[in-house]
């Protein structure tokens, strides 16, 4: 084989390897991407049914129910226009309260109940996740 052919083959092989590596990295990035939706968007079927996403808003007053045995908690997330029931098994953040901002990550079940894998609460009186604040502002009549 001529040196010129060897060099061309090496360049083509390098470009192919770079393309395969790029495709693998982009696929991994896409599978770990988590989008945010408000309850209004979830009920309008804008949220994915087969993958994890985040839902945010306020914990509706009077909706918090704790199971007497176990760590399962049920509550409703609202954007003041629509409500989505949420169930979570685990320990909640200390600042989690009714009427306060919350972001939950998980999947929407076929029964319309959001099954959270992680729950995040705001950390002071003036903070709310930007996505949740925008969703509440957009949903107000």
C-alpha cells in the first residue's frame, strides 16, 4: 500500500471513530435530559408519558396525606389553574410544606398520578425555582 493510501485510510478511520464517539455522547446526554412542566402542561398532554420529567408549582393547601405506616406521602401540585396528584415514597426536605413551592422529578402513571422519585422544596421565603415561578405567573387568570 502506498503511503498516501495509508494516510487517507488513517484519516477516514479517525473520522469514523470520532463520529461514533460523538453519537454515543449525544445519545447519553439526550437520555439524561430532564424537562420541566407545569400542571397545566401535564394535563394538556405536553409532558412525556414514557420518560422522567419535572413538575413544579405549589403544594395545594389541605392536600398533604401521609400513610400511617411507611414513608409514602400524597399531595397535589398546582399552578393555581390545574392540579396534578403526586405520590412520593421517601424523606421529604425539611422546608416542604403546604402552600409552598415544590419541584418533583419522576414519571406520570397511566392513572394520572405523578410518581415522584425526588422532591425539592424552596429554601427561603423569596426563592422559587424559575420554571415554577414562570409557570405560576403564566397560569394566573
